[in-house]
C-alpha cells in the first residue's frame, strides 16, 4: 500500500510539473558575470602575427607622420627660420620616431580583444585625421612671425573642423563592429599607404632642396656691443617695420613730448623702402646687392655677401664694422661676411637637442592638430633663435631682445676703443614688429612673448626711442656726441598678406649728422629718398667715396624729380602663399599720395623666402 501511495505521489508530482505554465517557471539568470564580461573583452581570435603587423604599421604611420615627416616637411623648405642645421635636426627626430613606434607597438601588443581593436583604431584615426588636417583642412591662420591670431573669432570654424574629425575618427569603430576582417585590411593598407606616400614626398623634398649655406657657421658676438671709437662713429638703429605712419602718430598724437629728445635730428617724411619685408630689405641695405627672387635664397645670401662692396668699403677705409641682427634673415652663413664684419663670434655653436626636439614637435602639432587645439601649440619663430647656443660663453651670442639691450645699456653704458679710427655700428631692433614684448619703459609683459592687453606697437616703438635717448646721453657723457652720426630707420614699412598694396608704404628716417650740436629742435625734410640714399649717407659721413652708391640725403633737394621703385612680395589670390608675385611699383612724386604709385610689373616669384607655412604647408 505504501508503495502504491509513493507511486501515486510521484505521478502527481510529474503531472503537476508538466502542467505548470512556462511563464510561471523560475528563470535562469542571463546576466554575465564580471569574469565573463572580461573574457569577452580580451577574447582574441587573431593570431599574434596579425596583431603585430597591425600594431607595427599603425604605430609607424602615427610616429612617421607626426614626429618624422611632419618636422622634416616643415624644416626643409623653411631652413631660413631655423638656427640649427639639418644634420642637427634629422637624427634626433628619426630616433624620436623610432622610439614612439616601438613604444606604441609594445603597448598595442600587450592588449587583446576589443581593447586592442579600440586603441589601435584610436591611433589609426588620429593619424588619418592629422594627415587630412595638415594637407587639406588648414587655412591661412596667419604667420608665426609674432602677429596675434584671433582664435576667438573662429568658433564656427572650430566646430566644423571638429565635426570632420569626429566623422573620420568614428569610421574604424563602425567598420570593426560590422566587418572585422575589413577593419584589419583597412588599418594595414591605409597605414602602409600613408607611410609610402609621405616617403615619396620626403625623397622629393631632399632631392630638390638646396642645402648650400643651410648651416649657419658661426654667430654675431655682442661682447663689444656698446664699444665705440673715439671719433667718427656712424650708428644705425634699424627698427623693424617702423613705417613713417607710426612715426607721425608717435610724435603728433601718442607721445608729442618725445620730439624734445631729438634735437639736432632731421625727420625725413618722404622715404621709400626697397622691399616689403625684412628679407631681403636688411641684406640689401648692408650689401647693396638686390634680390630678384630668381635664385635659391641660400645662393642669394652667398652672392650678396661675397659680391657686396658696401661694408667692404667701410672696412677697407680702416673702420670697424659691427652688425647686430638676425643671422638667418640677413646673412644665413656668417662665413660669407668674414671679411666685412668685425663682431663674428669666436666660439663654437651647439644645438640644444631637447629644446630643438620640443620645438619641432610643437610645430608639427600646430600644423596637424584640429583648429580648436592650435592655440595651445602656437609659437613665435623668433623664439627658435635660443635653440642654438655658444659653447664657450652662452651670453656672447647676439639675439634680438630690445628689453635686454636697454637693460644692459643702462648697466654697462658705452665704452671707447682708443686705438680705433672709426666705427660703423648697426643695431637691428624689434621696433613695430609684433609680438609686442616691451613697453615705453623697457618693461616686459608677464609670460614673455605675445604681449597682451595694452601692449602695442606704439608702446614698443616708444621704448626703442627712449632707449635711443639714453644711448645719446651716454654718447654725450663720453664726449662722442659731436663726432657721431645717428641714423634711425626701418627695413620696411607696414606689412600684410596682400595680393597688391591697398595704400602707400613708407619707412621712418631720422638723422643726426656728425658735428650737429646746436640743440636745434627736430626739423623736417620732404626730399624724395630711398634706401640707396641711406647707404650713400653712411659712407659720406665716414668720409668714404659714396657717389657710386648715389646721393647722400643732404644732396637731394626737396623738389627733386625722382622716380623711385618699390618691390612688394604679393600673395596668391587665397592669401596663403606670401611670396607668390613680385610686384614692382613705380613712385613718382610724394610717396604719401597713393595716386603716385603705379604697378610697373608683376612676376611670379621663383624662389620664395616667406612661404614658411610652418603653420600650413
């Protein structure tokens, strides 16, 4: 009976279990444990050889684009902007590229599964986005010559640029989700393609580049920067970009009391520069050899400094000749001027490799980064000067720094070299060129270059002029004032990236002749002058034959009928290439009446200097 009862119970239980609806049955949990989730993330079906191939190509493509090809492509066409040689730059950057490639490859190989896919996709997408940015999306953001860029006005541009980056960036992730095999093929093929295309471009750059004079052998020493002769000194203060329009505003509106500091000076208000930018203006002023942009820049420097007779005439007459300027913009290789300049440094130069690497990576990042990130990588090319230092005495090298020049002048005053027959001293100062890094008192803004609110061209020029006033006071203290000629001028007037001029450009010129010491107030003269007249004046004041250079300023009547010419570096229509056309202007009459300017010719520039699109390409 008990057995039957048990059988009945089992049967009832079986029937009961069979008749329970599925919806009422207890459900097994489908949620994966953390361990299972982790296994899914790192589950790897690809072979280690496949992952190594992907890792190596993706890493090499990234490193090659940003740390090797990028710096090389920026450096080679723009060697004039750098104080270090190609041989100083190339090996360290290649080593950086190898190091980045190895590190990224190792990191990727340590990853598996989805982690590998996600990180490899990120590296690949960054490379492609950077390549597209550097070659197709960059606009003319402005040059890196210190001119501030109005990033705050580019919000829409930044937003649109970000959208393009986001669209490109996400593609590998989408492909990896739907087509894993295609993802592998895409990363391998496109990474290899980027490396190959840029390698071909690299070879082309190396083959067509002119390395003559590319290494700046030597530097200009400032050890005797405040030393003059006991008699017959001609001192030129060249203030960069000091247009006469600045001078007019400076003396009439901004600092009218400043005129009282320049007694015995003559203010010439009708002076034409020769070129529109520092190169080749200063080189021409110091050599007398014009530039037609018909030969590589390095060859022009060599030609100008080996064939130019202006400084040689000064040296041959027994005078000292000291030049303080930016070597890369004016001389390129000081060996060319060894027989014309007395203050060539005696120590060997060396490149600060870590600083150089940092600068080149910064420039590469500036070019390849999205617009929103470019402000973080902006720099002033003038700051590249400090990368090359002097082994024997790091303070011996002259670097343009107006505030330091003034501070040291106040500290050291002027000295006299008694056995010197006479001196020509040329100081190239910042003047009206941005970034504005000095005010009228010689102060510098916090943060160094870039200036800021309230720091403008007028305050910086005023600082230069007050500095010159101090210099004059030290001349008088040493009894040198009477026998010294002082010339304040500019290399060029106001600049801009223009296809043609929109108004006249002039240069500032003030001269205190030798033996002028009457205390007469600042006088004005409207004689039609050019830079050739400045060269002739310097030679005449030193008592050297000058007629072959033209007339001195005091030999040109105010009513003289003179035809003058001005050579402007005109941009292309998109205002991206600054040295696109050489526009020759003919000036007949008062230079400040733009109706007197006419275009005589316009020719394509064969060998540009300022297409240093360190920011573009």
